[in-house]
């Protein structure tokens, strides 16, 4: 009961939140330093985008294996090992390699392994939430975790840019290892509830294939709500992945902005995400169908704001649109994660989350490719309108999903009221 009025919900979740603040800032620092190093060495935008691709591939390639690992082994251990591994890969190793041998190819290898560690970390983080907070707090917890992403977007690139200007990309990566290690240290005091431990007859690797098939069966066949949620998540990442990846191109072509102005505009996206996260904390106690209304409305708002970017040349107006887009994009993930945490059995959350992440990542890559081709062939205006259309489709699909959930809720209530 002493945790009821905590802003960060519970003692253990507080440690998790501070760990994520450090981890997300570290990720923001690393991302800019990696991209800057590759572009500075090669001068090739295509080779630079390989960094993003290598970080995106692991959830797709190893998703089915990751989901079993997350559910069969202690989550706290996985989180700590993942953070330490990321610090070693992107921090310590670049320090030990001489400038002459620190090639783009070696950085590609480190980036891919870094992506594997991140692919393990993300579903473990989401599946650990039910073991730290009460069920009515799931959406609030996910919103607070998303707020750390916003802080990472706002703080990380700025710190990285200053470090690169004064010392260089390699030194920034070296020093950033300390941030990952500090993030891991924050996780040490966490105590997850004992129910997260695997049962004696199912722990470890022996029943690996059985747990894998069980997770896929539960996600795609047993629970229709999870399947619908994954389909809607795929629509979301198809549009949002394209928008964030092509953001610098849109800023340059539509608004004529330079890199400094684009960075300024990008910060407003982080502000929108942060505002969304704060708002969702208040909505945590809402019924599921009410939370889906919030998604539908915010996605429609984001769609209008995306299309609005084609009608303005003012940076101030564009900044307001980008804040609205950030609010719309920031509403989906905390609520979707909360639904999975509520619906999936505690011992299967990791497997469902890994499938969710793999599908969403695959469609994100498809969106990047499709809208990248559209931008190159027809211009940014057509691509922007297409992304806005995707957000409207998502709003409509969520509204339909909300009506389905509401009807199911009414049926359940009536069955409880009727005498047996």
C-alpha cells in the first residue's frame, strides 16, 4: 500500500525507470555517433542506412528464439546482461581498437551484435512490468517507460553532437559505455515477484521447441485480441517507421531546412512523445475500450498533422504539427503493451511480446522501403500524404477494434448479471 501514491508507481519500477532513462540517453548518443562516423568515413547515405538495418534485423531473425529465452530465464538477469553487453560492444571495444583498424566493416559487426542485445532487452523489459506493478497500473507503467524514450530523443543526440564536435565519434562511443554500465547498476536492487520464475519441469532449454510453438499458437490462434493487436501494430509501424526514418528528408525537401534546423524540429517530436506519455499516466485506470478511443483520436490527429506538413513553409507551424504527430505516435505503444500484459498469461508475455516486436519490425522495414521509393520517385509531398493515410487507416481500425471490445465487455457483464 505504501507504493500506491508513488509517482513512479513502486520501488522496483522506480529503479527500472531510472535505468531506462540512462539506457535511452545512451542509445540516443550511440545512434548519432554511429551514423556520423559511417557517413564521415564513407560519404555514402546508403552505407549509412545499413546501421539502421543492422539494428532492425535481429528481432526478425531471432524473434522466435528470443521469446523463449525471455519467458524461461530470470528477467532481471537478462536485462542486466543485455545492458552490460551493449556497453561492451559500443563502448569498450571501440576504445580498444586503434583508429587505423576501426573500420566501417568492424563497426557493422559491432552494430549487429548490439542489435541482438537490444532485441533481447526490449521484450524482456515489457514482460517484466507485470511483476513490478499492479494490473491497473500497466498502461501508466508503459507510458512512464515511453517517457524515457522521449528524454533519450531530446537529450541523447544533443550530448552526442557536442561530444563529436569536441572529441570525435570514437571517443563519444567509448565514454558512452559508462552510461550503459550505470543503467545496469540501477537494475541490481530490483526484486521481481517470485511468480516470474519458471516452474521446475519447464525451465531451461529442454522443452525449447514446445514453448516456441505454444507461444506462436497462443498469439495467432488462441486469442483473437492479440492477433488483431499485432495486425494494427503492423499498420502503425509501417507508417511511423517510414516517417521517423525519412524525417530529415522531409525537413530538407519540404521546408528547406539545414541539419541544425532539422535537429531542432526532431526535438519537438520528442516533446510530443513526452506529452503523450504524461497524459497516458492519467488514463491508466480507464477501461480497455476507452483507452482504444484515445488511440483512435490521437492517430487521426497525427494523420491530419502529417498531411499539414505539406501545406506550410513556417518552421513554427511545422513544429506544432510535429508535436501533434509525436502525441499521436506516442499513444499507441504504452496502451498496446498494456493490453498484451493484461491478456497474455504471465508466463507467456515474453513470447507474445517477441512475436509482436518481430512483426512490427518487419512492417517497419517495409514502410521505410515503400515510402523511401515513393519519396525518390514522386517527391516528399506524395509520401507524406501516404503516411497520413496510413495513420487514418490505423485510427479507423482501432475504432473498429474498440467497438468489438465494447460488445464483448457488454456480453460479459450481462452473463455476470443473469442468474444461473
